[in-house]
């Protein structure tokens, strides 16, 4: 007998304990990328060494850049990163970000109202997609038969900027900014669903499989991972010479980390020893780095 589908997030059995950490990318020119991520996006360098830099907001590392000199943008048909999504603390912060984009004439690819959030879309100099967004209050999200209702409407740019009030001074991304979700290009949606739902234990909260996409999350969030085959269905992983996704970090409390490890080990994945961080690749070759959430 099929279990009833929860109607609202409070009825999901999982709890909101998953957190995403830094997304690691390769870039063709580290100096050029540092200028973009600091000047356009508003991150700051937390750590830097030869050919590598970790950038974040406050003390939270969000983007890790690894230089591969001469790397070319990843081909559209390859799996990997669709976009990383930086979540701001509130709408006023998004308003200041938009005012900065307008004042500094930073190119954008789009601006959308997704009903659960408002978002700006950009692309870095290596072709990596970036979303910067703010969530709407969760109490206003509409859930129907276990699915959160999302859309893609034109963003209210004037309203977003006005939400900042008189304080539109750009100071970079504020403390409290986190990696909200990661949207991945995958090769096969059925195998991907079996991995993220069946092995990682995430809930499918938006099923756009007929349109080639799934959104999965924990604890009734609108999505921690977006998964689509729009460009990459049947495709292979990006190659060493391309600017590409290296990994995305997933943090779980100890009990959930070990439960996830156990499911992966039983399915034949090399998920390391108990108590240790581990890495696994999803069926499309996207590497996930699992570690402990404090």
C-alpha cells in the first residue's frame, strides 16, 4: 500500500538539518575570477594559496576556486554545475545587491520571482552560473500534495530595491549569507532520483520530470538540489580542460551522516569509515563531499 503524500512540510518525516557548504570550481585565471567574485558578487577572500582561493561572506566559505590555466567554459551537453545559489538573509539585502548591480553595470542574465523566493541570475567569466536570492517567508509557501508550488515570473525589481529603504550602500554580501542550493546538470533523471531520494534520503518537493527537472530537499525547504537534463540528457562529465564543477559540500549531523553512509555502503559506494568525512559521485559524476554539521 502506497503511503499518503504529505500535504505540507511540517508533515515530512525528515527535519531541516542538512546544510550546504562551499562549491568548488575550476577557473582559467584565478586573478580574474577573484576580481569578479569580489567586485561583482560581493564575496571576500577567506583563504588563498598558490592556484586556490576560498571566498565567503562573514566566516562562511561559499565558493572555492581552483586555477586551471587556459580552461575553456564547459560544453552545454556535459553534466556538472547549472548554477550555484547564494542565499541572502533577507529581501533588503537583495535590494542592496540589485542596487549595486545597477550602479556598477554588472551584466545579469535574468531576474525572477519564483513564488517562494526572488532571484537574480549571473554568469562568471568561465561560464559558471550564479544565482543570488532571498526567500519569502515560509509561512506563505503554497504546498499541494507534498509539492511546493513554484513558478518563474518577472521579478519586481523596483520593489526589491525599495525594500532596502534608505540604506542602499553596498558593503558586499552580509554575514549570514549561505549556500542555499546547488542546481546540477545530470544525464538521466530516473537514476538521479534513485540516488538523491533513495540513497541520500531527500524528499522530491518539485516534480517537473515531464519537463526534465526535479527539486529535492530536506525538512520542507523548496530545494537544496535542483537536477535537470535540459542541456545534459545522455551527456558525459566535463573534461579536465574545461572550467567545471569539482565538488559540492553537504553537511549533516552525526546520526544522519552515518545513516547516509550506511545506505551508500549497502548500495556499493565507497563511503569511507564511520566518523570520517567522505566523498561520493552521483550517477552523473557530480562529486559530493559529505561532512559533519556542528
